[in-house]
C-alpha cells in the first residue's frame, strides 16, 4: 500500500467512525471519575467513580472488537494481536481532576459547540483515550478484512490513576512486560521526549488557627488555584474589596473572603494568578492574623512569591530542560492547622532531595514541617531514535512543519516506560477561542478538527512503526 493510499483510507475511516467516537467521549465525560480513596475497596483501588470510568472504557473497547481486560480495577488494556507478542502501545487515562469553579457549561455533560467539545476530561484524557481505542480498531478491522496480522501487537492501555499517583501504571509494569515502544496521547505535538522531575510535598503548620478560622483553596495539587476562601474574625465593613477579592459578612462576627485567580496546570504557571496567594497577601496587608499565623503566612508568601522557585531558594535550569517551576496547589484547614501543598517540576541540575532540604529548612524556620508526597526523577528518550523520528515525521507531514522533539515540565505516563514519548493531541500552533478552557481549567474543551487529525496521525504513525525493527 502506498503512503498516499494509506492516508486516504485512514482519513475515510476517521470520518466514518467520528460520530460514534464523540458518543463514546460523551459517555466517559458523564462519569465524575475523581480519585476517592475514602471509598476505595478491593477491586476499586482508586474509588467507585474511577472504577466506573475504567469499566466503561473496557466495555467500549470490547464493543469495538478489541480483546479488552479490566485488571482488578487498577488499569485495563485492549489488544489487537499481531504476528509478534511484542507490543506497540498507547496509554491514556479515564480519571480526571475535580471540576473546580467557574464553569459556564455542565462539566459532566458533553457540549458540542462551533466545532468544539466541552466537558471535564475532554482533552485530559478521555477524548484521547477514545482516540487510542479507535486507532487500535483500525488495525483490528484491517486484520479482519485482509486476514493478515500486523507485525506487532497493538495495545491500548487504559489508565485510571494518572492525575494523582500513577499507581496504576506502576502496578501494571510490575506484572506485564514493557512494550517495544509506547506513546501517551496526553500532551502536545510534535512530540515530548523528556519530562522534568516531579516533586510534590505538603507544608503543615502547628495548631495556630486563631483570627483565621479557615483557609480553603485549590482543586488539585498539580494545578494553580483558581479560587480560594478564608473565614476570619473581623468586621466586614472595615475591609475593602478588590477586583479579585470579595468581602462578605458571615455569622457571629466573621467575614468570608473569596479570592478569584486564574488557574493553570502546575507545569505551565506562566500567566496564572494563584487565588491562595491573593488571599495570603490580603490577610497580611490587612493584619488579619495572629503572630503565629503571620509566621505561617510569611512562609506562604515565599511559596507564592514566584513560579520559578526563586523565593524558596530552589531556582534551577540546565541545557536539556526549561527552568524549574514551583506552585502552591491546595490549602486546607484541619483541626486548627493549615496544610499547603506545593508542586515543583525540576530539571536535572537539581534533585528532589535538595528541594526537600531547602524548602524543609524554610518551613522549620517558620514553625512548620514539610513532608514529601512524591518525587519522580527526570526522564528522557533519545530524540534521534527511530520510533521518535517516525512519529515526529508523521506529525510534520500533516502539519506542514519542521518541528523537533522537545522536553516539558509536565509528568505523563511516558516517563514510566523504557522507550516512550508523549504525542499530542493538542497542537500549540492551532488557534483556540477564548471561551474554550484548557486541561484542568473551567470549560475544558478541544477542537473536533484537531481530534480527527490527531487520530489520523496516530494510525499512520503506528503503521510506520510496524515497519521498524524494534
């Protein structure tokens, strides 16, 4: 088959299945598959809703004619057997971050508007998961039509714990072999061949709640907080509102302060405004704190004083990765103590141990303690390797570009595999309207045109990988 014929057949296939694909995306978007460890149980290790979404994705895969399996609720996979047991794998996920505030659309009902799909998980990562299943279906249909198996087995891995610990893929790789090559459709084109280290930790104060009755903000540790709320003992009439902070009277001499920021993914905080940081500044500037609370808020001001880690003494960069980023994700009040999470994405010129040492030292100076929740070291795959070059070349043909593989600060499933990359579906060069939100943001959405093109790229890329000795 010539390259031109392959591309035309793939294009016709994508057009023929597209309405079914949109319907399947809608089915998954309707499930609020946020991790819920309080209700986890045997067979549902990440909670009932992640299990429901995983099970639904496995059912979709089975309906498409794939050999699909749910692995005790941890993770799933769907195969198209090849002449070899060695696999070309894709891995996407059905779990999501919480919806958060600020939506103008129903986050759990797929909305179709002006060529865009809107709903929590559309882009991250239920839409791409559906694409991976339909990419596998192409090879299943082809084998059925020709009677010939492809050289490699195609495996679509269905994750359900990517947004928090990625415990699903760790569980999987302890029991199943590494694929010959794997890509994750959970990022941007052209192709991500390396990822910064991922460090997350929690700063805990001692029991100091006094003037500040509660501080609550953020929806996930790996996202800049778009909204935060404080309840303080004060007179509402004596406190001015601002363009981003509402002052509302509460009962019994209390005031509710609501801060409105601009959310973003932790790996790309540029242009964001952290709502927790807004509250911290307001509380300090208006002396809404006791001496002990001020000590904690002074530390908070260091957390929110920069997004490159400079105010915490952890700024770093190198030749392979962009500079370190660091954000405050969520804050909660528990039994008179405050708990602030931080998320740092670091290059190879610093380690998680060094970040913990420096930030931990600052925390102790302010009467707090730091506990490390996660530390993933940086990873990279040779950008000149044959499979990486095959994928990038395919994207460039469709996009009319000469783009190169690159590295990022985000953490994807790709870092868990020996030879892997993160590959679309988002194209940063593609214009997006202001009313469509990005992943982890309100009104999360994506272009149907981009989705269709990405599916074509995935199928053609897999076809070309079939021709390589891996």
